């Protein structure tokens, strides 16, 4: 009987001690990479070419697939229109009306989650 009490006491102490340790958690954020983005517009007549400068790898082959850090695509909305998806560092808009225009450009992962990096530029077609 004394032996049984000793075994139960040791088991209870072991269970109690194992529950007192800290849980291991990762302090590193899942996505630590923040890409750079610069946007400029070159206007020629009624055509504007947006030039994108970024260190993000624009990936046609992994578009709409699993997230890969440092890789993705661009969303562009011209004059608050429907966004378009771009996987090149230049996007040309033809047959623009005269006057001011606004382009909103943002960087996204392959799975469309944002990198929270965006720029808005304005330019004028004369």
C-alpha cells in the first residue's frame, strides 16, 4: 500500500511539474519581408506607361498559388476603376482621356494577401 502511494505521489508531482513550463512560441512574424515600391508615369500623347521599381520578384508562374516570401504580383486601379493584376514592371494604358488621372498601385503575395505596400500617383494627359 505504501508503495502504491509513493508511485501515485511521484506521478502527480511529475504531472504538476511538466505543466509549469512555458509554452514555446515563435516571436518571429510569419512575414518579415517588406518589399520596396516606386511608381512613375511616362505620358506620350494619350498613352501612359506606369514604370514600377520594386525588389519584389513578380511571378507569373506562381500567381494565384501558395504564398512565397519575396514573391508576388501588383494590383493597379486607374481612376478608381476595377483593379487589374500585373506581373510585369511596366503597365501601359492607351486611349486615355485628356486631363488628370490617378493610379493606385499595391503589392500582393501570390495568394493575393497584401504586403501593405502601396503608392498612389497622379499624372496628366494633355
